[in-house]
C-alpha cells in the first residue's frame, strides 16, 4: 500500500531496518527470561537487556540501575506520579498536559485525597515558570510538566522548572513522550524523573517505554510481584530497577529499543530535529496559502504542526486525507486540557508530525492533498 505516515507523534513508522533485525534476533537467539535463572539462555538474554538499559541511561545522564523499562510512557508516568503521590499531597501540572498525566492525577484526587493545581502555559517562558511558582504550597510534593506539547509541539521551559523545583526541594517529573530523541534531556539540575516512549522519536518497537530516575527520590510501588531479586521476602524488593519491573519484561521490544537508541545516537538528535523542523516549515508555508486553513503557530517547538480547515471537524479532515494516502491524526490527541487552552475542544485539530524517514517530496504531495480536501469540504 502506498501510504505516507505523518502521524509520527503517535508512533514512528517506518522503523529503522536495524530495529526489525534486532527484534528478529531476539526471537531467534535470546528467548530466555532475563533475571530468572542462572542458565546460559537466561544469562545471555539478561546481558542484552542490560545493554539497552545502559544505553538508555547514557542518553539521559543516569546510572543503569535507574533506567526502568515500562510498557509505554503512560505506564512510566503512572509509576512516577502515583509513586510520589499515592499517600496524598499536592501536585502541580500544566494546562497542556496529556491524559497520561491528567488522568492519574485526577484518579489520585478522587481516590487518595491528593490535591492538584493547573498552571497556565503562556507565550513567555518566564511568565510560565512564575505561574507554576505561584501555585507552590507547603504540601506541594511534585510538579509534572511535559517537555513538548503533543498538540502544538510547544517546547516547555524544562530547565527553568527543574531549577524551580530544586530550589523548593520538590520532585520534578517531565513527560518526554514528544521530546526524547529530539532534544537534550538529562536527569540533572533538578529533573527527578524523565518518562519517555520507546516507540516514538527513539524509534523502538511499540510496547516499550522508559522511566529514568535521578536516584534522588524513592517511588512507592503501584505494582508488586516477581522480580528475581530477594524472592524469599514477602515485601517488594527495594533494589532498582527490579523494584519497579515486576514480571517478565518485553525482551524482544527492549532489544529492538537498543537498535532505535543507536540509530538516534548515530544520526544525532540535532540532525533529526533540524530535518523534521524543515519539513514542518515547508508544510506550514504550503498550507498557509490555502483558503480557510487555520494554523496554530508556535515559535519554539518540537516537529508538530496543528491546523484546521474552516470549522470542519478535524477527524473528518484527517479521514479525507487518509483516503488520499496520508496518515495524520485528527481529534483531541488525548489532550483535552491543551485543546481547552487553545479553544479547539469541540473541533480538535489535524496534526502533522514528520519523522526521520519523511522527505520534502512527500510534504509537497500532502500540501496538494490538503488543498484538494479544502475544496471538497
């Protein structure tokens, strides 16, 4: 099927050939259960899993034991947020957060008596940080803010927010689903936890995610079970990463993720980001000349463009583009807070998000398809 994926913010596709090869190798050579036995098959598989852990830790400035594998970024965020907040307290989030942050926070509010405040993201980074600072209370345990918006790509002042948290002695969690692999992120300078998707800009398989810790805060567990460590004890093991990795990990996905991390490291996040931003600029310039197209422009951003055609439902527009051979996502993108802020809660937006394997010719073809769709609708 001749189909072009511009919905890479949901998951990058195609993947590098090295990722597919690594997954295949995992199924044919590394079929042991890592950390579950001293036989050669288990040990060999454990070594491969550790190599990925070490590569992830190196990318985000952590120690290997502080790189925890998760099923996805949502699972990592739940571990971090609920691990910090399940016994109550106050947390501050932004008005751009994805439901992977908002829903766990709301669940804690409803079931655990935690409280939360929502800080406004403004055009000014300084004003944004001040909006967070004003909401800090004596019982504030944590600030959680995405590194980049999955709706507009807006880059958040992560370093400044981390420094704010450090100055107040509170935890800082960042949702790096749209940023990991594109911008430099480290667990330093007040960043306590980085939660990342393995299957987006890290180019790994679906079903992979990362929780990277600075080692400063100990998380309460939200799941207990088999770990392969301190098995004689009824309590969950205190040792990371096993403490947060109950059950068998996604071995094939993790081995594939290492190939994705190596792809990003070799190509460099800077070059990947520059390529994708250039495609975003080309797309914006092209569709800005089309009648009734409404662009939601952001200056400092990850490679994402949101737009609408008049007052047409965004999902109807994305469906029309799908019929023409292009994958773009319409709707609320699981981020109703952001759409309420933008004023697009009812209509949603159509989201364009390129990746390393997209090219200028494909963007030109999409621009023509948007123009044709605008006339048809």
